[in-house]
């Protein structure tokens, strides 16, 4: 059995980047899906909880979650590997060194936004995934969104995501070999739109923080943020 | 001489290092009687002539054609790869870019895969080894059909020429935040992939050259395009995308295996 | 000195084929037992190494650069000629042969030139197969353009970077052999001497430019592909490291040096801006296809070009040579420009330039079209001069560019030393007294890809070799002589830098033996050059040690050789009392001031033999017979 082609995906510079790009695109797609889910919050408690019930009733959900986790871990693993190599190869010792015009804030901060997103994700899991869901999902989420500290962290996470995706999305296309004067401007535009869409998460949280759904005070459940 | 009339002075801070692995340091020199019509390298010539006369070791710096095509020269001037002019080699930089009293830092390519040999000269032979791994079309002398036997789409030929314009100076590696040689390697792979003559062995070529590139310890591509921004010949990162594409196609849909390294026939 | 060119018998069309048939072959299994040393990695060197490697010989290639791809062939812009006749404008092998002999002013060897024209077509085939991205038409076939001195389109090109693309093609073919294990590239090594054993070239001494060690390499044949010596003028379009040293070492070991005075001065170079100038930059003469060359009619007219009305402009090439106009061959265009400047009609701050004006073609074709064709040249001109060539005329001045002279070789490209071959610009064979545009690339690749692989094999197959290795006493002795010379240079510790002395030499050569020469200037120069040489050996200073990466020492060694070689150059120029091609003797011209050949007395290659230090070199002559082309006055009127 010839496994050279699998080894090349793991052990070559382009191979690893391919893994990053593919998993990155999947995660980006997931984020869009997740944003769409969250938009249901605007529709109200019933609509949102119905959707969550539908999700939870899917027997394949644990498998999908594991798949998502695998994609995420692969993205991180490839990223860490690439970063270590890049760090080892980074130019050093210059007395003066300027960037030459290719870098963007997004591309220069990929590592930092990645760490922030990971930290946020862990926090997100601890606050929403591994908690008692008995009060209902809508209540749980919207209550959190009415907490200033939580929203600040949440908005911070979304901002990191915007930056990360502003480089990551279009970069993934380049890595997968899609670069053509005809399509690339659209890819760049599309990538920016996806990145900017992540602002949507922040907007939702701010919507509830400012109590724009006009929820009476006694109906708000107090969450304890762990 | 009219030079003196317009002459001005600058201070150059130059990297001095006796040999590979030796410690180095920046050293400042004053250069007077600089003419705005001088090239940057001619200004360094002036400094060196002065040092030689004083019996000091001149600054070792590599340059040859001084018309931007041989790829010998390469310096980081005031933090800019190949100097402040866009898409140009440092030999084409002229002193009219500078003013009296300027302090100019001059440093070598500082890339892990290009060890400093002396002062401002580095060893770029890693790029040679990438070329030897597959940067060619395997055709023996005398075996070629008539030059017009295979028509080549003009647009493809032009694009191949865009990629082939690479002068192998290493600026792309130097500008890369990760010290990657993707633009250099991608350009060569692109040139041949775009031409029908290069197609038969395109799969083996990309796998072999990629393997050699990784073996030399060049970094990964983070798609930041610093390489494209400094390339004296304006070679585009689309060539890196094409290399990636070639790799994926070869890896998943091709039969080729890379040629074994250093195989002796 | 035996100057038998060994031209094969038979009709000229069959000579090369017959000769290839008659050459001894080396059994494929035996080829790997032969070691071939190729010095230089430009078009000739890289292509020879590639072809010889493909045949299975063991090849070592020496380059003083970090990479073989840096050789100065890379800077050739315009193109490469071939007799393909794709444009259907009447070209043929015969016509290319004819044009080259005529262009060379009847001072080249017919049989060699015919072979060059024959092989030209194979070169294009092979280069396309190697992936050279030549310009193409929309139909996908190769595009041609016309080039200085030719009335048809036979020049293949890759934008303004044809030399680069061809060199990269030859280099890639060579790198394939590096991978195959037949070729090894010895980079950053400069040949400093040739080693002879029993009268045969059996190796070289090379200086490792990083460690400074002298290294001995033994082989069965040595191929010098070391380019030309135009840097004897200090300022030329050549790269800084171009030199005569390897050829000069061969000359001093017994190789004949032919026609050293034949130098090509290229008309379209960017004029120099001051004393600091380290090199001159050439702009492709394809510019002359659309640019018109002129000077003001009045002497000392200091008005900006735009203010000089049409009636007061002298388009002197169009006036003097109505048939060819701005497209006359290089030597004629250069001399005409010099004549205008000598009359005091030169332009620019120094008065040492003429205008190359695109105004009319921009009007006719549009600026976009001109930009598309020559944009990179306009950019280059702007970067160097800070002047916009679209808005004001460019200023140009001739500069030394190529040397037709070189080591004498026979039909097999072998010098007078058995086993020592010279290829490309390093030999003298094909361009006579003047080279046509786009023919240098053709010759380098013909010699390397096609001729040397056959003739070197013939030599190896027909020669009995005694064992030789780098540890033989001959190598130690030669290395010792080189070391003594290096020690002497280092011990002087004078006050002048090698570059200063080189500049001094260049001034003498350019002023007294440049575009025009006469007996009195040459005799003057022959007095001055030995003086500079003496100054070198008493006043030069080279800091640092020889066992180090020492660029000043490298430069000093090259200048020392140029200072010896220049004298031979001048002697040859003095000896050749006629004008021919790039060699213009003011005493020998027609009433209109055009060059006048003296076929009765000078229809020969002048071959100089070394007779020892301080002794007069001996002049030998290889008579040139023109059986196929009628000698005529070279007229472009």
C-alpha cells in the first residue's frame, strides 16, 4: 500500500498548509452556519429553542461534534507545526527591518488572533456547552448577553475572528491553488464579507445587552458565569 | 570634477562579519563626495576605495552586471529589501534617493538558509539544489522536434515568461516573514507547467522540487505576499498558487514519485 | 605555431556532416572515464557541460559566481538569430552565412561561419524544447523581429531578456546533469592558471574565492568558456568580474591569441555621468527600430532638445546611410556618433552623447505601443538618468560591448594547445572584425550544445592519455608560480587601488585605441600602458590576506592580467594597418570617411604567440580564403 501521498500531506510544507486551508474553510463555513443559528435569537425564544431541540434530537450529533472537534484540532495542529517552523526560519538580527507592503494587520496577527480565538472558544464551551441547560437554551444565551463582562469578551472574540478570517479565508484559496486575476478579486471580496459577517455575533450580543428586545426585567434569568 | 560640486556626505552603517559563524557587528563609516548620479553600489565602491587606501579591509559585497539581471546583488538598505525603490535590484538604486547627512544602514540577507559568508555576502546555494531537483525539462541535446512543431498559446507563453523572469536573487526569501522560498520555486514550476514542453514531467517536477525546498529548511508560506512586494522582476504570487495546485493534482491524481535526491544515474 | 585550421574537405554544406562522421567516437561505457573541465558557466559553458554530461562524460564546471546562472550571458537583451525563415522573407542558411561573413567585414573563417548558420536552427529547436519562453504570435508559433544590420526578421527573442532566458535554459539542462551525477558545479572558483603535461592541457589551478586556497583539478580536456575582455577599457557594458585572465593564462602557456584588437563598440548605451561610474549600461539596439538618432546641425547648440526645430536637426544615420538608416550595423552607428561628437555637435551636459528620439514613433504608433515594446528599457533609462525618455529624447553614447578577438581555435574549437578548447566569446572564430546583433547568443550555444560535444569526443577518442592527477609535480609547479605572483601583489603595499590603476588603463585604451585608432595614438598608448603596469607592480595596495575571501586581491589579479594583455591588444591594432569592422584605423578610410579594408595585406587572422616575459610576442598569420562569398566593400548606403 502506497501511503506516500498521505505522508506528503502531513510532512511537506505545502501539504500542511493544505490541511490548514481545508480545515480553515470548513471552520469558516461552520461559523457562517453558527451565525445563522444565532440569528434565530431575533426571532424569539420559541423559534430558537425549537431549532436547538431539532439539533439535539439528531442521533448523529455526537459524531458531528467529534468531527468538528477533529477539524478544529487538525487546524490547530497544522497551525502550530507551521508556526514553529516559521518561527525557526524567521529573519533575525536586523538592525532595521521594514515590512514591504504585502502584510496586512490580519496576516501579521494570525498567531495572536488564533490564540485569542482558542481562549475564547474554551470560555465559550465552559459557559454554553458544559453547563446545565435546564433553563432552556434561549434563556441561557440571552441572559449571558445581558451581562456586560460576558458581552465584552464575546465581542472581543468576534473581533479576533474578523481579523483572523480577513486573512485566513482568502489565504486558504491561495493555498489550495485558486488564484486567477479573474476570480481573485471576488474571492478577496467574498472572504472579507465572510470575515465581516462575524461582526454579526457581536451585534446579536449587543442587541440583548442594550435590551433592544424589550424584555421585562423579571423575565431575565441571572446566569453565573463560570 | 563636477561630482565635487554636487557632492554630499552620508554615513553608512554596514554589517561587518569575517566569516560564516563568526560574530558580526554594525560599523559606521562616513562617505563624502557622494554624487546624486552615483548608484548605491558606486557609493559603496567609493567607501571601499577609501578603506583600501587606508590599508583596511574593504566591505565585501557581491554585485556583477549592475544592470539588474544577474541577481548577484542583494542588500537590506534602511530595512528595505533591495532598497527603497519598488521592484528593483539594489544595483539600480541611485544616490539621488538620499540627502546630505543621511544615515544609511546596510545589512546582508539574514535568512537561515543563506548563511553569511563575509560582511554583506551570503551563500544562496540552497536555491541551486532546488533547481537541480527538477527545475528543468528532461530533453537531450539534438532530440528536439522543430521549434514550431508544438504551438504554444501566446497568453500562456507570456505568463511563462513572467515567471521565468526570476533572477534568483533571493529577495523573496529575505522579505518573507518565514524565510520561505515559495516564490522562487513556484516561479520555476509555473514556467514549465504553462508550456506544453514542460507538461510531461510536471508532476514529478513539483514533488521533487518541493521535497528539495523542504530539505533545505526554507519556511512555509503564510500568503502574506511580502515576496511579491519586493520581487525585482515583479513575479506574482499566482505562481505559488499554481505550484500548490500542481502539488495537489500530482499528489492525489498523479502516478509520479519524486526523483530520489542526488541519484547518480 | 601550427595554425592549421583543419577545415574538413568537401563542399561547404557538407563539411560539418562529413567531419562529424570522421571524428572518432568514444564508447558510451568509456565516457565516464574521461574528466572534462569546463571553465565558465555562461551560454557556451553551461550548454557544453549539459551536452557533455548527457553523453556520459564526467564534467566539472567552474564559475567564479555563487551560481552558474549569473554569468554575463544573462545580460544579453535583444535576441538570437537563426535561419529558420519562419517569416518567409527570404532567409536561408546561406543568407545567414553570407550576412555574418559580410557583417564581420570578411575577417572570419568561412567554414566556421557556415557551420554556425547551419546549427542556428537546431539551437532554436532545442531551446524551445528546454522551455525557453520565446515571444510568440497569436497562432502559437514563434515570433521574429529584425535586428541591427539585417534586412529581414530572423531574430528570436524573449522580451528584452533573451540572454537571460537562454542562459536559464542552458543552465537548467546543466542542472539536470548535476542531478544525474555527471556534472559537478564548482562555484566561487576562479581559474588562475592552466596546467600542461607532456604538451597537453591536463588541468587547471583554481582559486577558491572563499578560502583563498589554490586547488588543482586534473582532466583530459579543458574548455575555456570565459567570455570576452571588453573590461580592458575599464568602462564597458560587461559585468564587473568579466576578465581576460583565463584566456591570458592559456596564452602564456602557449595558446595563440587571435585578433585581440577586434572590439565591438555598441552604439546604444547610457552615457556616463561622472568619474565614479563603474560600468556602462546597454540598452537593446532594438530601440533603433523605432528611435531616430540625431544631433543638432549647429555646433555647441545648448538648447533643450524640444526647442530645436526639425530643420535644425541632423538625423545623421538616415542622411549618411539612406538604405539602412538607423539600423546600420553597430560599428558604423558607433563611429558615426563619434564623428558627430568630435565635430562638437554632441549633446547633454558632457557633450558626449547623441539623441535617440521616439517622438515620431510615439506619434505614429501611440505611446502605449512603444511602452509595450520597450517599456522596460525606458524604465531602466529613467532609473539611471532620472530622465523620462517618452517626453524628451534619450541620450546615448557608444560603449565597448563585445570582443570578437580571442583564443585562436581550429575547426574543432581547439586552441594551439592540444586538449585546450575555447568556446563562445572566448574564441575568435565566427564574427570576424564585427559581430552582428543577436549572433553572440547563437555562437555561444552552437559551440556549447552542438560543436564541442562532437569535437571534444573526437579529440578524446583519438588521443592516448598518460595518467594525470592534481598531485602531479606539474600542478604543484604551476600552483607555486601562481602563489608567487599573489605573494608579490600582496607584498607591494603601495598607495593605489587596483580599481584606480584599472581606470587609468581604461582611459588610455578608450582614448587611444577606442572607436578610432591611428599609428600615433597607438604608439603613444604602447608607451603609456607599460608605465601603468610598472606603477601597478610598485604602487598597488591590497589589504588582507590571500587565504581569505578577498575581493581586492581578485580584482588586482585581473587588473595585472589586463595590463599585460592591453599591450598585445595595442600591438595587434598597430600591426593591422587597415580598417575593418570594429577596428577603425584613421589612416585607412575612403574619401567619405568610411572604413577601408586592405584585403591584399590583411586578409588573415593575426595570431600572437607568447615568447616569454619581457619578450616581443611572435605574430603568425592564418590566411583567410573566401571561396563562397565575394569580398566587397561593406556598404550600407
